[in-house]
C-alpha cells in the first residue's frame, strides 16, 4: 500500500526483465519492471515510490488452492509470507 492511501483496485498486468515478459519473479532474483494498471492509474514518483510496500491480495480460497494444487512449488519463505499477510487481509 502506498503512503497516499489504499490502492486496492490496481492490477499487476505484467512483469518484465530486460524488456521480455516473464511469468514470475521470486525474492533474490534480478530486478524487474512491474506494470500496474487500474481505474485511477498510479504514477511513479507521485503515487508510488520504490520504497513503498505493495501487497498482492490473498484470500482463504487462494491459500487453500495453493495448499491443494501447488504445495510443493511454494517455498517455506513463501508460506511464512502468507502467514504474515493473513492478518493484513483479515483471513482466519
């Protein structure tokens, strides 16, 4: 979330590295460009800055789907992150 308020209606539409679209980027990998779109398009330097923390919305359903179909692909660090995000999104 930006220090300018909640930007909950934004959507990440692409991730690029070296001008090539990639499906995923994990912690520790080289930096990427992330395209974010929404009805109120945020501007870098005005609404967002590199030090802002952005969260991907998660739900009980998305967590359950990860557990059921992708358990082996999710690292322990990622599970720990999900645990930390649960109270932010009020997930039991």
